[in-house]
């Protein structure tokens, strides 16, 4: 069930059955020579939609813009400031919380969203914690699809060190499965691995500015080899992630 394809009466009766909502969140940014600019939004949206086919759960509108300032020197990238994303997340949650929603599960497709979205959660909790009278705060979770354990094992087993950190074969493969008519037939240059030290220093997309970023990664990949991507892998990854997501979402709803 998708919020934007429902009527207000349908949401009213959904709220009698569940107070949870699943929200895909991504980014609109370059994804290397053969990756779609919408990859980070396409992946969590496709995973959440697949999970929603198998269970009575509500999927909210995808947040397609994230924080990606480091990719702004690549045309097509649109970035929110971290402070803007925080406000968007707070307003999204508080709008629905005011109507009775209580559990907000964000399925994330972009590392750069981790810090601002978690900071937004803390802002929301802070408003409740400061109140003299006890009030029930909405609860939020942020999970990136690649941290789901079986999905993570699968992508490592398919691509090992060629998975890399950005424009990864696993995300490109899922987008290929979701949009086969948009598979790009382009030849990629040689694979350039990045060091463990680089990955540690820039974890969670903690990159420097956009000029520096384009100079370091001229074709937009970070240590990945997305020439390995194919829609068959994409289907396996998507179905594995959707099954794990369903379990993880249900556990979140059931938490004390
Ligand atoms: Ni991505």
C-alpha cells in the first residue's frame, strides 16, 4: 500500500490496523558512467515496494533529494544542505505523527543522509524530552539497505572488493532490474580501487567539497566496478533485501 496512491479514508482505516510507515530515502546524484542519477532513490523505493506486495504495510512518498554536495560538480546532481534535509525529515515525521502515526522506518539508499537524518531524529526526540509533561514521542529508525546482513553478504559474495563505495555494482544492478529499459550500454575504464584508509576517512560520505571530489574521482565511481552489474543480480539483491526489510520492519513495530 502506497500513501500517494491511497485515499484519506484508506489511511484512516490503515491507522486502526497499524501506526507504522516505511519511508524510502535516497539522493539525486551522479552514479558513474553507467549508473542512473536516481539510483539511490530507485533502490530503496523498489525494495520497499516489493516488501509491500507481501504484507499489509504503508510506504510513504520517497524522499528523492538527499545531501550530496560533494557531487555537485557533476551535472544533474541536486543536493539539499544537511540542515534542509533535517527540516524535511522533521516535517515529514511530525505531519504524520500529528495524525496518529508512531513508528517511522526510513529505508536509506545514500550514505550522505546518515548524519543529517539521525540528527533530525534527535531533534524530534528533544522536543518531547524537554516537555515537563510526559508525551509520547514518535520513534524513528534509519536503515541503509546494504546493512541488512544477508543482502550485505550477497553483495560481497557477488562483487567482493569491486563493490567499492559509490556507483557500486549492487546498486546499479538493482536499478537495472527496476528499469531494464534504461540500462546503459557504455564501456567503463579500468577499475581503480581505493585504500582502506580512504574508506575509513570518508565513511558515511563524509567527503570534502565538490571540486576536490571530482578531481579525486573523475568518472564518478569510488573504488567500484559497476561494469559487473546485471539485472539478474539486481533481482536477487532486491528480493533478498525486501525479505530482510520485512523482518526488520516488523521487529521495529513490535519493539517495546
Ligand atoms: Ni548510490
